[in-house]
C-alpha cells in the first residue's frame, strides 16, 4: 500500500517499475545475507520492509521526473535504442549463457538434485523406522537431525540381543578399568606389566583415550565417558615435539574427536581439539605434488621425511585421510582440510594404475606410484575401502568415487581373487613385481587378517548403486570371503592368525601342510626352511577387528543369525585366551598354542573397533544405521551429509 492506494490501482507502468525496484532491492539484500526465505510458503521477506518502501518511493519519484524530462526532448524515434529493448537483448544473451552452463554442469546438477531428494526421503524413512524399532535401551541417543538418503540398506526387524551385548560391555569395562588404573592418558597400554607408554617423551596425545571415546558413548558408559572428557579438557595437548604418523593420528585421534563431536550433539570441546590437531597435521601436505609426507611433527608443525621407507609413503595411508578431513571442513566451514585431502584423490585418479590396481607405495614429491607390490592387506587395504566410503559419505553426490571403486573391484576380481584347492574357499593373493623395470607381477597366495574387511565392504557396496550384474558378483564374493575369514579362525584357540598362506598346485608342501591354508613357519619350518624354536610373527593374534567388522556388516545387510553366532564364538575365544584376570586383554603369540606366551600390549583398536563392532553386532538396527553413517577405517562413525554444491567433485 502507498498513501491508501493499492498496487493494483496504480498505472501499469508504475506497477511494473515498483515490482522491478522491489526485486532489485531483494536481490541486493540476498547477496549481503539480509534476506530470509520461508520454506513453507516460498515467499520472500525483507527484514527492513518499511525502510525499503521509503527508498522505493524516492526512486519512483526520481524515475517520474526522469520520464517527464525525457518527454520534453526532441521527437526523435527512440524505438531501436530504448532501455527496454536493450534489456531484452541483454537478457537474451544471458539466457543463452545460462543454457550453456546448465548443459556443461548437467551431471553436477543432477547428482546434487538427486542427493537432496534422497536426503529428504531418507529422513522420513529413518524416522518411521525409528518409531517402529527403537526399544527402551540405555545407550547414548544418536542425533537424528543429519542429512540422510533413501536406500533399503539394512534389513528390517533387527533387534537387540541384550544378553550378548551386555557381555561385550562388561569386556570393555574390564579393559578400560585396567588402562585407567595403570596408564590413564598414555598412548598405549601394556597389561602384563601394568604400565603405559607414549610416542613422545614429553607426554601422550590421547591415542587410547580418544580412540575409545565413542565406544563408551554408544555403550552408555556415562561415568567413564565423563572422566575421559575431563582428561581431554584439562590434560590433552598436541604441542609435542615429536614425529607422529599422519595416517594413524588421523584415523584414531582426529577420527575419534569428530565422532565424539557428532555423538555428543556438537560438544565444542571436541571440535576445538580436532581443529587444533588438523592444523598441526596440515604441513605434511606441503610437498611438491600435494601428496603428504608420512609423518608430521605436531609441535613444530612440519611434515617429516620418512627415512624408514626411503621417503616413500604408503598408498593406503595417504588415501585414508579423506573421510576425516572432509567432515571436519563440513562442520567447521574451513574448506582447507577438504581441498588438501581431495587433491590426493585427484592425483591418484589421474595416474595410470597397472592392471587397474594401486601399488602400495607412492613418491610424495612427484605424486607418482612406485613400482612395488600390489595387495589388499597392509599399505593397500584402506585405499579400496575409502573409495566406496567417500561415495557414501557425501550422499552419493560424487559418482567419481563410485567409478573408481567399480574399476578397482573389477581388477580385483580379475587378478586377485582365487579359489582354494580342497574346499574351494575364496581368497585373495598379492602381486609381487618381478623386477625393478619388469611390468609383470607374480601372484603370492598370502592373505593378511587385514584383508578380512573386504567381505563386508563388498556386500555394503551393493547397496549403494552399482550395476545389477556387478552387485550380484560383489555380493557373492563378499559373502564367500567372510566364510573364508571364519575358516582361518579354525585354530586351537578359535582366533585367526595375523597372516595365512593358501596351498597352490605344485607348491611341494603336501607333506608339510594339510588343508587349504597354513601359517607359514608355525609347524616347525621357518620361511627360510630351517627348524623353528618359537612361533613366527604370522601366528599371533593381536586383537584385530577386521573379521568382526565384516560380520557386523553382513548381519545388518542380511539378518542371517549365523553372523551373530560367528561373532559370539570369536568373542568367547577372546574372553578365554586374551583376557587377563589382573585387568585388560593381551595379544597371544600363537593361535595354535592355547598355553603359549602372551604379548604385553593391548592395542587401541581393540577398544575402538573390535569391541565396538561386536557391540553393534548385537544391537538393534536403529543404533548407527548404515543408511545414516559411514565408519572410518578405525570404526569411528561419521554422519552422511550432502556437501555444498561448489564442493562436489564431478568428472566431466
């Protein structure tokens, strides 16, 4: 309204000009962040409406005077050069440019639009599922206000097995109480000697505390959690003049802080500590190529050359930082972490991978692969794991990661998947280069326990797009690999060794090793062929989580109770052979010698991963559902989110 006259009663030209001025005013306010949009009505409101009306009236007055003055000009024909005609031409050109941009960015727009739809639809599906399934449990309540996507990932009707779940909780409490009693704040715990140790002589950086934090939260261990939080608040310092492994520090400490931040419903303490740590890790990325160094001195804020590997870095280590760094950018608004970690993936994307698979070493200065072994175990494993998980993390909005994942899974099936001689077990081999300049590889029938992540990962990948035929293949291979990993638990203790070898034709070992697989050197013969007087490294069990990780995923995806039974059997073996009456759990040196020696170490991943995955295996399906969370490689759950449009990596 203006002076009691409605806009509809004004002359047509004045109505149009008023609308134009109002639009220009809104557009200006929008660019300066002063406009608000109502999601429900779709109407635009300005926070300074009254002031705006006065400005519009002044502008209309000036425009009227201008039109009046113009009418006194000579009667020349201005038809061709009127402002309205020029504006039409300008808008036409701009429209053409917009069409070109839309076509150029079509894949980006389609992916982002699809993600928004999935996020909105997923919230509805998730809320409905929670109303149907959430029992009266005493866990920390997981925030339900995150972006989610549609997808029948988990089977319906998964309910809590409270008795078994609480047995796992008691195991955690037994382990944590011993650590807290003997070594609170130390990076590592030695349960036989009841001592702790740090990676730096000046003090620890909370490896054990932070790695265990979100497990406490999920289990509802409020007292333990509050004491741990108090230590982080008052004692934790990253100002240590020591070299720390970039990969291990990222997945255990940074990942633990980020997960705790989310599960605590955004406790600023955890975000502050995460930013402090990440800023100290960033200098490792300051290489000629952007591929980071393996080590970082947190106190000096320097990337450190790794002399142990001649300056080379593990492919898995430099490509297993992205979930953590990207999520930190998303919640902090500082996109530096995103950019440096994504650059590594862009470099790898542009490299030629021999036979479609990544060698286990890279040159950080040149940003090139080094001619080296190809394997799915140490130094290679989580590269493949994070290809899928990066695609999942950003709500399926970055198809490039799915494409990279599909390509490597195809190559794995072509070159690394084998069948055992007797029972036809599905297993993986490693490829060993035949010479420095020889582009061929020889298969070696060696499978690390670390590879047991792959079964569950392959099954999970079938739930997030992919071609139908590929999904059928990956599902079957994943399921078979889980069975193979369970077969390696068929030892005297029921625990799997660190490394196994599989029998192959013409290996000459038929009189030495019976069955499909064996522990090299564990039966009186060393790797060099000499008699053994002690168990080899391969025979030990160090409380690893990879098998139970796959069991958790397989159960959530199928609902088949056999996976819970497998997990329960492993847990009982851990209780029988690794639990110490004095407190804590220890590794054992020979899985085939129940009365054998123990190793004086309780790994942080036992609390962060092994016990967490066992706990979740017996939880209801609404606790960390797989359509809302993605686990980093240290089992720290991070929420799935839809990134801003400008952050998407879409290959054109």
